[in-house]
C-alpha cells in the first residue's frame, strides 16, 4: 500500500486544522467574515483564504485572530473545535 492511497484516511495538516477551527469559532461567535475583517483590520480575501486552507497564517495574523476571537493561538491547531 502506498502513503497516497485515497482510501486510507489521513490526519489533517496543521493548516487544515487551523482553517476548520477558524471557520468554526467565527461561526459560533455569530461573526461574518466582513465583521472579522473589520475587527482585525485584515482583508476579507485573506480571511477567506485562511478558512479554505489556501494560506498559512503569519504570526501577526494569529495574534490578531486570537485576540478578537478570544481563543488561545494553540487551540486553533488542536482541531478540538470540529
């Protein structure tokens, strides 16, 4: 069997865990992407890319999101929100 066998489930990458957690927490807080961009002074496209796991967050981005969403940075990567 190969490591890239699509029939074998794989663990999500840190970027995928972050994306899923960000979407989940934002939704639980009842916050739209537009509201999150306003509160973090980020561009909506960046939020969208992060939530779709198409971009890795920089440290400054993690700090902003953590503060606004009131979630410790490490929790975004634990995958406990899904």
